[in-house]
C-alpha cells in the first residue's frame, strides 16, 4: 500500500512536532500530547530571544526590507503555531479520518515509488543548498551565525517540509482518482454490456468518489491554512530574495538565493498543478460516464441507474481551497505571479525615489 510514505513522513515530522504522532488510531500518551505544546512554547521563546539579538542587524535595514522581514517572521510564527497547536493536537482525529479514507480507496498500482521520489529528492536538494548557504554565512560572519539564525533554519525547514508533505498528500489523492478513471476507461474500451458485475463496479466507484470528495474536504480543513500561509510566506520571501539578488554581491551567495527561490517556486507549482490534476481526473471520470451512455445498451431501469451514478459523481466534484479564501487550480499560479510582479515593481519605484 502506498500509505507507507505517510508513516515515513510522520516518523520524521513528529521529532519536531510538525505532524501528528501516528497514522494509527491509538490513544496518544501524555508525552505525545505535551510535546507539541512544549515545542510551541520553546519556539515562542526562541522567536523573542533571536529577534532581540538580531535587533542591531535590523536597525541597518531599509524600511522596505524591515517591513518584509517583519511580515515573514509573523507569517512563519502563525504557520508554525498552527502546525504545533492545531494540526498536531486539535485536528488529530480529523487526520486519522483522512488516513482511514485513503485506506478505503485503492490507488493506481505504480504510485508508491513516485511518492518516495517526491519526498526524498527535494530533501537532498534542500540539504545541499542549505549546506552551501551555511558555509557562506560561517565564512563571512563566523560560527555565531548558527546561534543567531538557528530559529530561521527551523522556520525555513518547516516551510519546506510542509510544501513537500502537501505534494505527497495530493499525489496520494490523485493516484486514487486516477484508479477510478482507469476502471471506467476499461469498461468503456471493452464496451461491456450492463450486467451485475458492471453495476457492482459502478457502486464501488460511486462510493469511492464520495469518499474521495470527503477526503478532499478534510484536506482543505487540515492543510488549507498551511497552503495559504505557504503561499503568503513564499511570496514575501521571493520579494526579499529578489531585492538581495538585484544588489549583487558574492556570487555563491547569489546562487544560493536563486536556488532557494527555485525550490520555493517548484514546491508551489507542484501543489497548484497537483490540485489541478485531481480536478482534471474528476472531469475525466465524468467524461467516461457520458461515453458509457452511448457505448452500453441500456434498458430503462439500467439507464436510471447510470443517471444516478452520473448525478452522484457530478455532485461530488472536489474543490481545493486555501483556508476558504480562494480555490486552488491552474489560475492560482498566474494570480500569485501577478501579485509578486506588481509588488516588486512597487518596491523598485520606492527605491528609485
């Protein structure tokens, strides 16, 4: 089963309280309940202490740089607080229901390795780029950079972790929609007569589509706010990085910033296009059911059953939302790009004045 990737991610994430403690429906012990709260308190104190020590550095920033820095820090704090207190604690039962729904619906047979690829390869690239950035900072500022920016390392990793984590989750959902489309495609290609076997397949697909719609709704409830905050923080980080790059400087540091921006954009694009791919698979399921009306000989009773099937599938269309603020589909990318471009042009105008 392709859900083994979730167990791997949870084993990694729970060390930093980034995920619920388990994918199994078991009563959490006292340490599992207290640890996310401890991490939240530890993180909150860390934010105060680190920003206090960095106050002299912030004094040299321009008003635009300072504003971007404050917004990024605030975005990270809200995101990590939501992860510690809401996802890891409050929405644990909802998370278990989400995993149970995924277990109920079969995926396409070749999805397991792809999920590990999605999770492992970005981590390798992130570690390589982060090692380069750390080396440059230590070379310029000395070892004190570790003490000063340790919290930011955590912020960047939690941001990166949830971007990749969300991609894996979406790929698990997509794999299950693809499996439903493959089942219906097989019936259409063979032009099977409406039989008891075909009726059973319709019932199973109808049930699975309803379960998957509920799964997407749970995804929106759990991960929607994180996706929204990821988009906002990513946009702010891109603006901040663009300003650094346009100033020039040490070539290796510029390369590091470009790679960091690329990882952010690739992650966001993957989330957006995976959501869009799920919507397309649902449309494919609807298109296949329409073909069946033409390819299968039906009596009045069988036609009524197929109409019910089409009605159920069409009324269980998945919709991805970022904390109910906007729907996530292909057009989201252009909206983000337009916002970042406009903001960057405004920043350039302020700087030229």
